[in-house]
């Protein structure tokens, strides 16, 4: 295993990893059940593997459930 990705605020019902997009050294991982910012808010986590850093875009209840993620190259 080269990398293990985990959400810093994950619970069992968050379904972290429901959707995954990979591009070069970047991983975008959706957490469809995360309700930290309100019902059906979801979350997406952006990881950069070459520096082992993670950034978490601010969740919004207006975005809806993060069922699909994609990275534009």
C-alpha cells in the first residue's frame, strides 16, 4: 500500500470513499453521508500524495450530496 487516505472528521455513516477521482499525484475523495454542515451537505477531501498534505474545501449545504467527484486536468 502506497497511501492510506482517511477523513479527519469521519464517522461510520459518512461513507468516506463513496466516490474517488485520481489524477497524477492528486486524489479527490467524496464522503456522501457526511452531515457536519447540515442535512445532505456531504464533503469532499483533496489529497496531494507527493507532499502527503490534505486540504478540505469548505462544505456547503447548498451543494447537495457528493455522490460523484472529478478532477479536471
